[in-house]
């Protein structure tokens, strides 16, 4: 079997041969898998981790990039693999399909239209990857880097869940400086059903930290 992962569609042979003018030495046929010719939609309901990772190399239009990333995250959340395997698949996927800032914002808007339980599973899963990526390679200021990353995750979650109305609450998040507090806030926000509940959670933590 041969897996072809070119960025463009190409017609590859499914036979390999060795021959001389006077003798055919070898004729070998193999199964070929040309990823760009595969429709990514046909694999999003699979529970095969390899299929999830290879979504980023399958055939999709440029305007479908966000949707492909979203379905990849849904597949990982559904499969419930151990953290090491999930991170390995995520690194492979993002090597070939990494969203820009505008696409990331669109991704969060799409998350806002989904079922709350499914979104919570995705957010908890991706939080650890985000923090690790921000912290890698920092010999100094590692703790502050993690705090900054956690704040950013919380703000993105608020923006995705409650939209532009959450801007004032996001500003208050910047006043939280303790990692334990930020972890507690994020956990409670997953259970918040309204912006008012989210605001109350932030204010409660700020009031406690002022004592």
C-alpha cells in the first residue's frame, strides 16, 4: 500500500516494474491511496484516529478549512483518547492545516452554534494543548507565560460563548493573576448558562483576591 499526500491532485501509478529489454524481472501491483482525491466529509464520522489526523491532507476547498478543523476537534472529543495520543494527532493535523487569526475567530463562532456539552469537551481538550504550546521553549518567565495563556483561553471562551457583550468581563479576567484562581474560574465558566453568571463568577474571584 502506498499513501500519497501531495498538496495537489496527481495521477499516480499503482504498479512498479523492473525489466530488461530481454526479460521482465518484476511486476508488482499495490493499493494506492491518494489523499487529495478523498472527500474529507466521508471520514468525519469515523472513530479511526488515523482518519482524523489525515483530514488535513484530504481534498477540501480553501473556504472549508475552518470546517475541517472543527470536525477534527469533534472527532477527537468523541474518541476520548488518552492525552498523549490526542496531542500527537493534533500536532500532525496542525502541521498541514494551521488556521490564521481570522479563521480561529470563525472557528469559535462555529463552536457557539454547537451543543454545550460537546463544546465543553472540546474546550477542555484544547486548553491543555494551547497552554503547552505557549509554555514551550520558555526557560524564563514560564509561570507568567502559563498565566497569560490561561487568561487568553478564558477570554476566547467568553467571546465564543457570549459574543461581543462579554468584552467588559474579558477585561476583568486580566486582573486575575493566580493560576489556581484561573483554573477555578475556567472550570466554573463551563457551567455558566448566561453572561450574568459568568460575570458573577469573575467578580466573586476578584473580590476574594482583594482580601
